């Protein structure tokens, strides 16, 4: 999909309109909140113990037995075999990151994400619950650790080496959960003593970075909307005499969640994003997964509206 309007063009156009209004009106203008006041940065850091270790001796044996050159094959041991507690903890950690990504917008390559202030309380509540469950799973794993080592000796056979296993105290330090909130600075916040000319140049660099990252963040919301809508359109694409396509209840829930994201992540006050949220909200009013499965007319009308919404999305080079 490659349509005519680009998100960055939309942001620029709306910004120019706001500027023109302000300059032609002598009375004090009411300014919309800046991006810095309507958003913040957040960073999630979770670390766990992998439970894996390279066995150099076994790796050497494998290459030697197969007449292969040294270093072309490695043997990595699962130190606890299929430890249920560790597996549950690792899966939960991966899902925790998905929750974090789903409720925030991309910002930098360092792991910082953009969090709209309108999303803060819901996000903080969700991540507090995530942290509590993470800590519970860590405690359950640590309680089972010594027993799992004894079980591993039978599972690993000659690959077992007691020195591979950290002490319980050392192991505890390998599990960390940290959530950090950071203010999003405006270019005017730069207060560095490098001379006026250099300071202005640095501000311009930041303004360029700020604009690029903001466009990418807004594009991410549009991409996620596109993905949810195209999935719904595809699953609803069958007639009365065609084989019905199976879809889960989450098909509707995912689009409903994107309506909320379009509203809370609209930090630029984009009229296009607001209009899209309104259109989808109207389209899904009273619509349930069971009704879509049973009512051919409702299914066709919902698909038609969804397809119209897809065509109205900005150009994202999809």
C-alpha cells in the first residue's frame, strides 16, 4: 500500500496551519500541549539467567569425532534440562516485553520508548502487575534451583559439571526488572556553555532528531492499525456459499485496542488520526465476533467499512 498522503506531510501541514493562525490573530492564542508535555520516555530493562553454557570439551570431541576443523561446531548445554520454572520465567519475560511494546511507541535504538501521558496510568498499572508476577516466578525458580541441579545430573550424564552452576546468591543477582520514566526534553531545555552559535546548531540537530523520531513513532501506530485492519478484512472475506474462515474473538478485540491506541497515542493532535478512530469506533459499535460469524450482511458491511478505512490510511510504503 502506497497512498498519496504521508504522515510527516500531515504533521507539517497541521503545524503550518497552527502557525498561520497564531500570526494573523493579535489576541493571545491558546496553545495545544507540546509533545514534551503530553508524552514521556520510558525504558524497560529485564534480565534473566539463560541456563545455557558452552561446553568446550564436548565441542572439541564433536569436531574431532567428525574429522571437522576446530571451531566449526559448538555444544551448548541446557544446564537444568527442561526446567519448568525456568521455562515459565523466560516465556513470561518475552511476553512482558511484548506488553511494553504494545502500549508504547518507538523512539530510539537504545531501548527508550515514547509513552503518551494519557496512557501512563494504564501502562503503569499493567507493568506493576507484570513486575509482581516476574518476582513471583523468580522466587518459584530459586526455590526449585537446588532440586533441579540434582535432576540435571541424571539428564546431562557426562556433560554434567557442578562448577557450571552459580551459587544461589549469585544467581539471584542475574534476575532484574527495572522500569524508568524520563522527561522528554524540548530543544529549549539545552543549557550548555558552548557559545550561542554552537548552542543553536546543537538545538537544530536535536530538532531534526526530534522530528524524525516523532514521525517514526506516529508511523508505528499507523502500521499497527494497518496490520489489525488487514487481518480483519482478510478473515471476513467469504460469502454465503464459500467455506467459512475461522477467526478468534481477538480479531475484533485487536481493532478495538487500536482505536484506543489511535486516541491515546495521538500526541500531535492529528485530525486524521482522530477521524480514523471515530470511523472505526462507529464501524464496530455493537459488533461481536459471534455476530460476524452468523450474520452475512453484518460481515459484508463490516468488511466494506474496514476496507474503506485501509484506503484512508496515510502513505507508509507498506
